[in-house]
C-alpha cells in the first residue's frame, strides 16, 4: 500500500508505554526526538501499569504531564492507532506485550485502509549481555534502539546467530544529561549516599539482607550523611520485574530481628521513592549492583560504586562494568570509597559522541520506505505454530486478567496446562541430554557457576 509522502522532518509519533521503567524510557526517547516531530505518549493498561505516583516520577522533567498521558486499554490503544494513523509508533513495552501490539497495530492499519506505521522498540536500561528473549519478542519491529556501541555489536552478533534480520539504531541512553560533566575524583564533603535498588538483583533474600547490613554500616560510619535506599516502588506497587523481597519490607524485618535492646536503625538511613534525578542533584555518591542509575550518576559526575560481592555475571547484569573502575566490594562502600569510570571504557559504553548516533536518520529512512510501499513486516521468530489460538494465548499471557475476552479465557484454560507439560518435557529432555554427555568419555559437563565470580561467590555456590 502506498501513501502520500510524509513531509520531511514533520513525523507524527505515538509512544506506548506500560511499566514504570518503560514509561520513563519511552517519554525520554520522545523528548529527544527532533522538535519538529509531533509526539504523544499513552500508557497501555497491563498488569504492571504504574501507580499515579510512579507515573509522575517517570514523567518528571519531561514535556509530558499526568493530565496529558492517558492510561488506555488494549482496545482503546488500538483504536487510537487506527484513528490517528501515526507515522511512527514507539513501543516502550515489555517483550511479550511488544509481540502482541505489533500484531494489533498491523491489523488496525489494515482495517482502517491505511499504511501501517513504522514500529520502533528498544530496552530501557543496561542491555549487556544481549539476550535472545529481547530479540525473540521484538523480531517483527522495524527498528530496535540500543544505547552503546557495545550493545550494537553484541546484539548484531546474537541476531546473526539466531537468524533474525533486525535493524539496530544507536541512541544515547535518554536518561542521561545531554553533556557529561567532568568532576574530579573523590567524595564530595556534603551530600547523600544513594543506593539504587533493583527488583531482581541480588535475587536471594539472604543476599539482599547482607546488602542492607552494609548500607546500615555505611550510615553508622558516616552519621553526617543520609544513606538513601531509593526504591522504584514500595512493596506491592507494580514494577517491570516482580520483586519477591522488597527492600522496605526487609528493612522492617531487619529492625525486628537483628536490632537488640536499646538499638535501632540509624536515623540517617532513609527509604525513598520518586524520580532518581531529584536525588542525584544533591548526591555525593551512588551505589548499586547493576542499575542503570550508575550510568546516570556517572554522566553527572557523581562518583559510583558497583558492588561485586555477589560476583559478576549475566544474571547480575553487571558484566558491563568490567574494566570500568566502578566495581568494588562492601568494605569500600562502608569506607565511602566511590570512584569515576575509566576514560577508556566510556566510548564503548553509553558515553559515545552524539555524532556517532544514527537513530533519527534511521527512523526517517524507514518512514520513506513505508511511504513508497517497500517496508515489509518482518516474520515472527518462532512461536508461529497454533495460528489464531497462539495469538490469543500470547495476548492472554501478556495481559492476564485484563484480557476478559471469551477466547482469552479459553486459551488460559487450555494453554496453561499445555505450557506446563511442554516445560516439564523440556526439563526431562535437557536432563537426559546432560546425563548422556556426562556418561560419554571425554565429554566435559558445563559448570553451573557463573563465568566470572569473586572467590566468595564461588564458595557460596
């Protein structure tokens, strides 16, 4: 289908976000688009829709406001795409939802008799290592935004290995200030120490309690500073990743279990939520395991410490910090020995020159292809068996109880047992394969330990 050519530099862009971190990423990408582009953001109602407070924090500092950012159902969002016929749709969504929305957008455009929009997607934070699931769910998108030269290289290699043809665009991590401020090393004489918490890192309760112990010790060691446990959300609030052991709950448990008579938690240890930018403005240092907050802080010249007591691995999402000078252990945290990244690490990892970026031109080129009818929809990578029933199942899996359709209910009843049976079969098959290799002379068996760990991590595992 051909359409009238879109005036150069005047694209209409609809951003669709779902969870708190994806909304924050999506609105930041929209804000960095050329000022001549007409941009709009809506929030898609899913099981992880942000609360009003989370949404306000995600929109902080942007051109969007709560009043201008409606929360829409799947049907309302699809109707908006059909009615407004945008040139570009930015899917700032979790992977399973991206897969469903691509199908819905294509169907809406077809029903409206218009050319479908260019579909752009991406990931909201550190994306090293590249993961097959990130590509699998987004295989039909026209353009995939990444934020470092290293991410581009790793995802390109992975896509080739998976047989996926994908176009990647290099953009700056949109949370970062547009210019990096050079600040001498060392901790400022005043200011807070900020801990950027994560829902899934570290994973185990004991490790999260150990981490709390180090933060408590840091607060006691530095009584003139606040040590702020910065949460993405309070216990029970929706997040991109489900949090099994929320730090605010663990802190209450710590106080009841581990403080003796006459003891209490230090007054300068506080729990807070809200936009990270408001805390970095007055921060003396930031500590995390692997949060993107470390990159945001480094961009502002705030010294950082990325804890490596739990090891360095893909599971911990901290391999990217190897060679950065930011990895350090808990004694250095308690001593407040924060640091700045090595200059040699910066260019490949989120601090490239803006002149290296190609994402705006890449989107414009795709719109031109769309306008002349030469932009074909990419094939779905795997997951094609089952036809319409598979599509209904994918939608039910992504939207859960919010999918109240009869077809979705049937898919849930039929599909969940089938899925569990398939998972059990795959586990048995993998176990048999591993046993077979172990019984074959000269065949090495892969270790379950992380490829790179600290000595303490090796002992624990």
